[in-house]
């Protein structure tokens, strides 16, 4: 079936999401990361999450090969980090406070939450790879999360 790509993208963008940065190291030991809103929970037992990476992204081979990666849920004051990690070819880690964990994964500071994963599976998803991770550890700071909706950043207003 033929779909109008622009209208399809617009319709998909009505689904408000959080914003994450997913990080790992490539085979040369270089830190790799990209902004991703495709993150979702999958399973409680075992604890699984997923996200999808465009096959034509520079970071795609690293994420396909890496045994470990971390998903950082960005806080509402991390728009700059979101934009930096959405810019292909940028020196993404230079001005981003981070440490390297015991699995050689760069961890970005001051996020809302973080999920440290071991690669569980990579599935074909058309022009994306669907990456499943088994969560080994996580952190939850309770900071206000960043929202992405209709192509714009937002914050969530809670309905009481
Ligand atoms: C809010 C937001 C969400 C995004 N979500 C995804 C995503 O889930 N998967 C993806 O492949 N690209 C996503 N992107 C685009 C990538 O972040 C962008 O293409 C990035 O430049 C890829 O980096 P690389 O080419 O250096 O690997 C998103 C961008 C933004 C701004």
C-alpha cells in the first residue's frame, strides 16, 4: 500500500514520547550515542526494553555489534543534549558530562532515568534495526522528563 511519507510521519508524531539518548562504544573504542524517541518497555521477566535505530545512521553498526548499551531518559532541561546527539557527525561527547562504566559504556549525567542493558536481540525492522536490551541495572532520579510531540519539545502537565 502506498502511503504519503510526510503525512505518515506527521500522524506518527501525534504519539507523544519521551526523549532518550542511547550510548555505547564502537569496535575502535570510540564513544557513540544518538537521540532516540523509539524507546519502549517490553517485558518485566526477563526485564526487556527496545528501541529502533535507522540502518543508515552512522551509529547503526556500533549499536548492532555492541554487547552493552545504556538508554538515558532525558530531563526537561536537557534539550541541548537531545539536539547534540541528533546531529550526525557532531563531536557529541566533547561537551557532555559523562563517565565510562564497567561495561565500557558512556553514561551521561543528570538524566531523569537510565537503563544499562546487555544486548538481547536485534531484529530487522524495515529501514530500522529493532534493538532489544536486557536491563542489568537502572537509575531513577525522578527529575521531570522531556517530552517530544508533533515535532516539538514539551513538558508533561499532569492531570489530577
Ligand atoms: C527527538 C528525536 C528523536 C529521534 N529518534 C530516533 C530514533 O528513535 N531512531 C533513530 O534512528 N533516529 C532517531 N532520531 C534521529 C537521530 O537522533 C539522528 O539521525 C542522529 O543524527 C543519528 O546520529 P548518527 O548519524 O551520528 O548515528 C531522533 C531525533 C530526534 C531529534
